């Protein structure tokens, strides 16, 4: 049987198996590399992807293969997602090396942190401040212009 007609099974980190067409697998360069190594591979483990994210990635890839990625689709795709959901999907897209989705989610993250406070960005990415309160206050005084025009945190 030719590879192009064979379904590919993907097993998520939480042990859920999804079957996809080879055309979708090609959009996931990590998956495609498994196939390139062994075209008879039966099951591809995805230790860094959960069953919540994989259907979204598959949906996006299907739309891409069909040439149906529009601004409207992309807006709707992330409309109801929390910041945490976007970050987790971003990490999964990065792991699977789905370039178009990775680039799109990079822009969504950039849009969500644009003009936000330092505290908001730290919280968004889970980064703790290395500065003491005194050091931070001094830096804010010395660079007060950088804090003007900042949007209110969500």
C-alpha cells in the first residue's frame, strides 16, 4: 500500500490516539521526520502534546492543506482561548514544527502582550522578577518614559 493512502496514528502524552492523513502529517515536520525515518511506522508518540491541543492543530492543518486559512478563520480559532491555552498550543505547534500555526500564534501572543505592563508580561510568561523592590523602584524612576502609554492589565 502506498504511503499516501495510509493513515498515520499519533499518540499524545496523555495516551490518546488520533489518526491523520499523510497530507496533514506533512504539515507537522516532527511527525514527518518519523515517517521519513521509517515509512512503515505504525504509531508516532508525541510526548509534548496533549489530547486537548492535537485536534486544534489537526483542524488548523486541514484548513491549511485545503487552502482555507482566512483572517476570519484565524480570528475565530483563537477567539475563546485563554492566554494559557494559546501558550500551550504555541508550545505544541513549536514541538510539532507546524510553521504556519507557530507563526500565527507568535503574532497572537505578541498582540496580547503589546503595550502591557512589565507585571502583566511577567505573569503572562510566568517569569519572576530578579530585582528587589528597591531596585525595581529605582529603575522605574530612571526609565519612567518606558512606562507611559501602557495599557491597563486585563
